[in-house]
């Protein structure tokens, strides 16, 4: 009876709402990924035509998830979104709308229940008992794509089992072709292979318990056997240089015929459609199986682009009605035709897909079960995300065995379970290092206070001019700037200091925990100390190259050498572009296959750099040095050049008369005279090293391992991916302290050196 009454009730409410004079606005920010947002905006405009009193504000960009996370923390919720947010915390806090009652109503065509219009398993990923927390639309499957032309020319057969796949790889290598392309910068893609092998071995029940983090599901023989598949593929059958490839680069290698296969999501076709050669014949087959596997051989690894609706939004019924419209067969078919991608809606005919997607469509039609990362009743485990990133990298780099891989993750899972039960427990693993850092910070504070007090006692009183500005003029000139500074900088900074002593997920109430976060960071966290180590590298190693090189270039320009104007343009140009654009350029330059760096080195005779993976974790930080030289030299060059042009020319004339060479003038006149500029430059480099973010965040595809983190990436990950706001602000406080005292120490050392130079 409830199911029959609910649609009528919603219809009455919705009809009354439409007859109101006020325009109804629906706010839907979405993540702009491979499918873009235009198709969604077209659907919104079509709905507005049918409902003139409704305005659908649907918009998005690739960074929308970051924006929505901030809105969630502020409590400024949209109506719905596809952005990546900590949905479990929001569901637990009662912020997400349970759409199960609406799914029991009619679909848009009014010929079946709404829930019956979705592909089997697509709703289950975000179901919890009788509740359904998300609405699927775009539907992505994971499979192995292959080059049909190569397979046909060489007579290769599609593999059924994993043994068949490895035998096929040997045949492909014998033809001097790489079997697989793989995006090593996006190591998460390896999880697709691991999950496929594990699900087939253990079946849905154990796989569900694996996602629930139950004991023994990562140390059993089946998990280690699945890990062996991933390691064997990465060490023997991936294209050379895969460790440093982005997802776009690896996909291009496949479509250019340099590899025979690639394991990827069905979104690849839409993402790369403009770059796929017209003559390319794309095939796809489901993940191989084990003969003894108990998971369904037709099970498909699948996920969907889910829309989450916020419970506290206005106009819930109108919003739900729009999504009934969005998930209609008409728009599912239009989405498939325009984006060459599948949806979670049943009934899209095969002819709606382009030939590139026919094999994928058949895999979906023939599937009898789905698996992926189901929600069920499982909460997310933030600690496991980092552990899986670290372990996966070690496994694929052949640094650990499959047995140790499973044991590592089982240990991490046990720690996570204990942390859930007793979150206030601190395991002291870095007692000495934490104590030393506290001692250094305390010593720096005491020394700073003592030095300032001593300097004040020794300083002479300054006589002021009797003509002073009145208080009114002081407030007029300084007051507005001071208010802005206090409101937008000092107040948030003080609040963040307070948050550092609380446990808070940004949604529920804050809980005071004292120094707990600082204890965990300084004495327990491996990631914190690895991050700090990487910050020290960025602080000291790149400046050893940047400062001398910038100094040398500015000296040449000041001497009016030939081509000095070109030097000005080449090295100052990156300061106009910005760090993100610089990073993207260097990612292409560092590409192992066809990148500018490897190509130049090989042409110069350094054959060992052919296919060299510069952006792999092992070489990532050394790869930052050329980026830093090109990105930071321009600013420092201008700084030094301005100082050099203010040096009294008579000093050079006098030294020339005394027989001083050009280099003697440089070391004994130029450097002492521009020492203050060198001091400023050194402080900027120290601060920049501690605050390094963009380069690491982008070069690691926003998924740094513990060995790749710097403090800022660790802070952002903790804040916006794990929603541990208290711990993230504790990292920010420690970062502030290190920047403050690091700057003071640099100024003090440079000042002391300056006095020695002038003596």
C-alpha cells in the first residue's frame, strides 16, 4: 500500500510546487571527467523546457571534488553531486537522502518501478540493508582491450584463463611487441587486476568480507595468488618505462600499436575517442579466470558515476523528479550515442554504441554478476587507502613478494581495526625522532625570544619627527587593510590552531582530544616522517642547483653577453605560466616513450636512458631538479639582476685598475654587494621547500605513496580525502612552526655570513 500511495503523494507535492510563482533552482555541481559535462547540461536544458518554473544549475570542472569538499565542511550543501567526498561520514551524519522509497515509485516512462530500470548490481554498490544512498547513471566496466588487427595478423586467440593470458604474452613478446601498456603514475589501476583475480578465486561471499576488512581475507593463499598475477604482469609483461607513464600516455601507446593490450575502464573509449586512429579495430574481453575459481566466469568488474542527493536540500521532490528524467531510456540512449559509453539503465540497444564499444556492450549484456568496491555496511578505512597504495607500489616494483604483500596488508588491516576500536591509542614508533624535533623547536623558540630581548636592550632609542599622523589618519590608511588581514588570515589561522586539538570529520560535532594528533604525528606516523624527509630534500637539494645557476645567468646578463635577452625570456617565462602548467609540460617531457628528455639523451649517446621512467617513485624527487631550475631560476635571476644593477660601477673600475679578473670581481665585489638579495632568495627557497605541493600532487596523480608524500600533500589527503580535519590542521600547525623557525634560522645564518663577508 505504501508503494502505491507514495507516487501520488509526490505528484501532488510536485504539481503544487510547479504552480508557484517563484523560480525553483536546483544546484548540481559534478566532476568533469572523461565524459565531460555537456551531455548533462543538455539533459538539464531539456528538463527546463518541459518545466519552465525550474532552473537546473548543473556545472562542473576537473577540480570540482575539492570545491564540494569545502562546501560540505562549511555546511553549504548542493542538491546533488557526483564529486568524490567522504560519503560514509555524510551518510552516518544523516546528510544524504535515502532514495529507496523513491525507487519503489514509477520510472519516468511510468511502465515499471524505477529501481527495476537499472542494471543488476548497479544499485547494490551503495545499498545498506533497506537503504539506497546513491543513484547510478554512467556505467563503467573493467576489461582488457586488445588490438584486433594485431591479433588477427598473428593468429592470437582471446585468452580464457590466466595461464592462457601469460602464454599469449609470451607469443606477443616473441613478435617483438609489448603485451601490455600500463599507467605507472596511476598505480591504482593495478587494483583492477588484483580484484579481478581475487574475486574469481574466492567468490562473492569472501570478496564481500574482504571489502569489510575482515580478518584473514588478505593473508589467505587466494589473495597471495591474485597478487602473484599482478606482480607477474608488471615485472614481465608491461611495456618498458611503464613506471613513469600517465594514463593518457599509456593509452596512446596502445592505440599507436606499440602494445597489444591494455587493462582499463570502458571510459577510455570516450576519453581517447579523438585520438584513436580511424583504422584502429578495438576489441575487448572480460578478465581471465582460474579453472578452479568459484566466482562467476561472466561476472564483470563494474562501477558507476553515482549521484548523491543531500537530505537537507530544498525542493527534494523536484530534484528527484529531475533524476527520474535523467535516468529515462531516452537520455540513457542519448548518452550512449553522444559519449560512446554505457549507462546503468537497462534497454540501450547495441546499435547505439559505436563499433569501438560493441565488445564492451556484449560483456555487459552477458554478465551474470558484478563486483567492484561495494559499499554494503562497510565504512571506509582511511588508513588502508595509504597502506594499499604503498604495498601495491612495492609489489609491482618487485620490492616485496606476494606473500609479504598479503602479510603487509593484513597487518595494516589489523591496525585499522584496532584504531577503530580505540582511536586514542598511540603506538610509539618514532620516540627518538619525535623527541629530537620537539627539542629543536623548543630550542629555536627559546633562542628567538632570548635574541629578541637582547637586541631590544642593546638597541638605541629612535628619535621621531615631531610631525606625526593623527590617530584618525592612521586608522584611515591602516584600518581597512588591518581588518581584512585579521578577518581573512589571523582569525582562520587561530581557528585552525584550535581545530588541531579536536577530533572532527568536518560534519559532526568536534571532540576535544588535546595533544593526541601531535603525538600520533610525531611518535607514530611513518608517513609524517617520510614526508618531512622529502620536504628536506626539496628544501636543500634543488636550491643547490637553482641559486648558483640563477646567479650565473644574472651575472652574464649584467655583463651584456650575447643572447642575454633570450636568457631573460626563457627563464622568466615559467613564472608567467604557473606551477600547474609547468608540471603538465614536464610530465610530457618526461614521458618514457617519445618524451623530449629521453629522446634528447638517447640522441646524445646516452642509450641507457631509452624508456627511462623519470616519474617513477624511485626517481621522482631527482626529476624535480630540472623542473625547479626552469621554474625558479627566472624569479631569482630577476632578483639578483636588479641587485647587480645597483652595485656602484666605480668598484669594478677600481678593481680593474688593480688587476682583478672578472671572476675575482664577481666573488669579491658582486656577491658581497648583493648578499641581501641572496638572503631573501634563500628564505624563499626554504619556505618553498616546506610548502611544496603542486609538483608532487600532480606528478603522483593526486595519490602519493608514503615514500612520495610531502607535508602539504599529506595534509590535503588527510583533510579532503580522509576527512580527518583535526589531524590535518595539526599537520598545518607543525608546518607553520617549521616554516617560521626555518625562515628565522636561514635569516640568522645568512646575516652572520653577511657580516663575515664585509669584514
